């Protein structure tokens, strides 16, 4: 699989170009890439960019996009008069939401069931109430028969709520985690999950723009950044939930967080540990492949499916 975009994340890279080659230097290492293999250069964080890179890419009709370190988009440079992303975004606007929403909801549910089953396997006491997993499986089967996208969204939210309530039983009760809540979080588990989801969101946002997709045109999710929420939903269980639960069950130092009635504040040490953990579990190659699958399906060259982690 050739991904036609290149992401340079973090800080401190130096980028320059010859007529045919992009050169990336960082920490004493040098990476050379043929310019004709890159359609879109994605710069995430802070780097030194030589004008030779800008000139070489724009001259050949390529794009350069800039992002904050957390993946929030800042802007894109294109050759004057070029709008190649319009083709993909028009196709995205015309795409049947039901088909995409159904596949995304089913994949997210299947991955959440897998997490529940893995949590139950290594547990001494009982995790699930009578018939609870059967209810989730019934909801999964029900998704296939739903005609309206709003119904798919409703059932998907119901499954998600049940999932977090089950997961909550696997962490110490004194941490105060009962279910997924909105910000600001008052318990450390929700705060940790939000750090992971935020990092996953940033990586997915960068990749979606690299694929010329509209981040705000979702299928399962509506509104701002709807597509990014679509892209991350199936991958949250493996990339964020499992490593977060493992870290939490291993034990948190009381000094690593301060939780009160209004919010939970994580220490710099815990934040650094979380960033390091999630950097290792967020699979950029999987996100890249998923956006490529989405783009090809929108353009009619293949069927859409959710990539397996």
C-alpha cells in the first residue's frame, strides 16, 4: 500500500529538497524520499522548512499542510489555481451516509465486544450481569436492519454507554469512574481517556486532510470534525482503552493527579507517561490505510471497509 502523503510530526526536523528528492534531517538521522511519491506533505508541530521544499512541491502540483502539535489544522499551501481536494470532498458530500455509518458502527461494536471479552477472561470475580453481553450482541445484530442513520447513531450510542459502564467495573471504585462523561472531568480515568482520544483525534485529523477529505463531513457522527470521530471510533478500544486500562490497573501514584468537585488535574509526570504510552499504541499506519480505503471508496475504485488493528 502506497500512502501518497508524508507526515512529519513532533519538533526539530529540518526539511529541504533537491529537484527530485525531499530530505528530512532530525537527531542525526537523514531520510530521503522521491518527490514523485508524495502528493501531500503534512507538518505537525515545529520544524525548519527550507523554501526549496515549498517551491519543489508547489511547482509539481503537490500540497503542504500545517498543524499544531496536537493535530489541529492551521492551513494548506497549494499551487495557484489548484483544488484537487474538491473532487474528493464532492464525492464525500454525495456518498450514501447509511452504508458508511453502518460499517463504522458495526466495527466499533465488534472491537468493544472484543475488549469486554478480554477483560472478562483474566478476571477472578464476575464482570458481566446476567444477559448483558447478549444484549450488546443483539444491538449489533439490530444495526443491520436499521434503515435510518439516526437510528444507527442511537443504537451505537447505547452500545457505547453500556461498554463504558462495563469497563468501569474493572478499575478501582475509589477512582470514581462510572461511565464516560463530558469535560471537564472530575475523575482520573475519564481524564486519561480524554488525553488518549485527543491524541488519536489529532493523528486522524492530519491523515484525513492528507487524503483531501472534509473533516467536518461525517457519516456516523454529525457536525464539526464528524469524519474524524468516524475514523477514530473503531480504533479507540485497541489503541487507547486497553493501554489506558492496563496503566490504571497497574496503579497510579496519589501524587499523579488531583481530583476535585470541578475537575481532575493530571501531573506533568503522568501526562508525559500517557503521551509516551499512546505514542506507542496509536497505529499511524492503520489510520493512513483507513483514510486511503475511504478515499478510494469515495472515488468509486473499491468498497469501503474498516481496517483491522
